[in-house]
């Protein structure tokens, strides 16, 4: 097997659409490319993702959907009231698309103010490495989202507050 083009796809979504969409030959993805990927995964695989997702009140749930040398794709669930700590993605670019419910995001770019946005089903956010954020489900209904990061396998860095983020 050629490791340069290696890919790992969750068996529940290992279909031609995903095999082609993750471009195993691409070494690094731009925020625009990640935006397109999470939008496509959330829209085209809505039924399989709905069958896969799990909601638990105790903690957020997640599963990796795909991994190549250039990108990783995740499905995350958010029960009402669940969220993340303020964090960045360790120098990776990223994107997420809301596939069920709605998510609130507080974010900032290096040197900028903290901003807030509300994402509904189908909304996608893409970002570069100069951004930190905090996601949460403030609604009374469950939410789920598809996420992608490039380069893959970078550890997140958590912060006490978003304003502690100084960039990479």
C-alpha cells in the first residue's frame, strides 16, 4: 500500500462519494476545501450520519469518519447544554457543518475581538490556524456536526478564556 495515499474511512460511510471527497493524495487542505468537504459530508451523508450519531447527557460523543495524510473528518454530537472549552486546533485549519440542530460559537482571530455566531442545519464555518473558538449547544434539542482538520492529528490547545489565545 502506498502510505502517501493511505486512507481510513469509517465502515458505515465507506462509499465512492467519501472515497473521492477525501482526496487521499492531497497533503494539505485549505479552509475553503475543508468547508466544501464538511458541507458535502453533512448534506450527502445525512441519513448514514443520523444512523451513526449518539447522544448522551454524560458527555459529548464523537467518532472519526475518515483519516488521510492530509485531513481528518469527525462526527460530533451535542446534547443540550454540552460544549467545549475555549481552544484552538494546534496550528491546523478546520471547518465544521451543523447537520442536526443548532450550535453557538464564540471565536476570535489573533488580535481581534471575541465574536459570537449561531449555526443552523447546513451552516458551515471554515477557519485557518489563527483562530480559537468555543462551541456549545445552547438549545433544548440535540445537535450534531461534521468537522474536518488539516493537517490531521494535531492536538487541541485549551485556554482558560478565548482572550488567552495568542496564536500559533
